[in-house]
């Protein structure tokens, strides 16, 4: 049997209302705060992700899908094309490509779409997964960090997800980072043999990433590791304090989390994550990335952003029993019986649609009984029954599903009669 590739899934009709609700709600919240939508291609040059993430990052090394013409070997041909693994680097690429530094600053953008990573298959990890993201480019100010976190809080609140916790940390700037890295390396090098093999490689190339290792042995070492916010330069410290004060003003609860670093190297200063429950994977995360635009060859540009995985959000909505409305539930259900009625039912269906009515129908070979059952399940108030006799006489039966009462009316008069019933 043919199946979806490992780590991917179909979104079946019954789940679509969740997806539509989340996408629409996120979109409306972002628009209401003045964010504009940007849609970047699924395909990007590999260098877009290499520049910001650095060679060591797992994503660039092991998790990107390469795309190449099927008649060429991967070695031949043009510059490497990959499926985008995340949304921030493409937005940064677009900021420079379209000269957005000349737009009114900051530029506030949001995106929504699938991202691709070669993940080890496990619960909640997908090789194609949907992300919604916000980016604010052009300003480096703690006020903007707090604004972003405030908007993120609204995103979830508008979906009915409340009592979330923000974990927050600062990972410094180019001024304090070298000293920070030195301290961290000195600490972990002293117990190098206790680190997991992967952290041992991080020690040489990206030591801050040791902080988010989940291995038991590393965890114990991390418990007593240097606290990064103690090593911030005065400017970063001031920046972080201001951000926290703004969050206090907004009544947004947060926990300082000294283990929090971000999965991508280009983050600076304030980084954050949103969790629904301690011990569960985060709903989303983000942070400041003041170096990225410059790394891409643009002018020095402050920027901060956030991304959330839709699968995780929907999982959380289901866990919290948050209900979503199916779109356009049918108001009436159309049933036909017999060949001559079959022919008429199609034109009747379109005529009713043109009247602005949502019509459910089966148009199959099911019995009257089973079609009525379907209508009942859809909770439609009225069913139209078009039988042989009615079709010959140009009439149709209206059945009131609540009372069970039936009346025969002329098809010509049907729109008027239905309009009256629905405005009652
Ligand atoms: Zn600093
Ligand atoms: Zn480790």
C-alpha cells in the first residue's frame, strides 16, 4: 500500500477546521498589530541558511533536504537548492533583496507555511511541519522585544490558550559573547569526559548549545554551569532588565531560564520560549537576531522574531478541549429518489446555492433512511425531498427535522419559503 513518506502526514477533512481556525486566528491577530504577510518560496539557495546558522548547526549539516533536477546527479548543475528548514533566514534575505531598509521602520512581517527538516521520527517531530512566524526588522530596542512577546501572548489567547508561561533568557551580544563563551568552555572542559559525544563536539564549535542538551550526564553539569545573564555586558544587562520591566507592565508572567539558548546561532540578547506545561515541548520560541541582516550583507539592522509550530498548537487545543466550528455548516440537506428526480436535483442544488443557502447533499445511491440519518448528523433544520412524483409535478417536500412535519411546495416558490423560514 502506498503511504505518506516517513515524518509527514495528511490533514484529513475532519481536522481541517482546527487548521483553518488556527491559521485564520493567527493571521487576524498579526494583521491587527500591523504585521504584513510575506510568502517566500519553499525553495531557497543553501547559502541563505548557511550564512546565519553557521557550518556546525545540525540543521545545515544533517537536516536539510536538497533538491536537484532528476536527470542530474547532486554533484552536477547549479548552485545548491534546498527545501527551507525555517522561516527567518528567507525573511532576512527578502529584507535585503527588496531594500526594505528604506521602508518605514520597523518592518513587521508574518509568514505561514510548511518547513522541511530531516528529523528522527518521534512524537511531535515532523519532516514537513507548519510554522507561523512573526519578524520585526529595523529596530533594536527592548520595547520591541516586549511588543513581540505581547503579540505572541495575544496569538495564543485569541485561540483560547491561556495560562502559558514565557521562559526568557539573554545570550549576549558580540561585546560580551566572547568572554561568555570563554567562561562556558573553561567550565565544561574541566569535566569534558562527562559530556555526551555530541556536546563534546559543541564544546569546540558552539559551546552555548550545550545548555539545551537533554542527556542525563550533561544535565548534571549544566546545573552548576555559569549563568549567562551574570556574564552580560552592561548594555545587554540594561537591555534585558528593560525588557522584563515592560513584561511586568503588560502583566505577562515569565520565568528566567538560564538553560534557554536557541537552536540557531544567529540569535543575540533576549531569547524566549512559550510553554503550556512544564516538561512539555514548547509551543513556540524566538528571540533577537541583530547580527543576521549584516551577515547577509545588509546594513546593521536590529531584528527580533518568533515562530510557532501549528501541529503543537493544535495538539494543545485538543488537550484543552477547545472546540472549533466547522466552516459553513449546511442549512438544508437535499435528497432525491429515483432517476427523473436525480436529473432535477442537480439544477435545484445550484439554484439554492445561488440563493446563498448552504446545501448538504449525498447524490449517491443511498436509501431515504440513510440520507435522513446523514441530515440528522449534520444537524440541519430542514431537509428537501425530491421524489418521482414531486419531480413530475414541479414540487418538493420540505421536512422540518425538529418537528418531523412535512409540506409539499412548488419548486418555484421554494427560495422565498426558505428565506422566510431562515429569517424567523
Ligand atoms: Zn552584550
Ligand atoms: Zn550533551
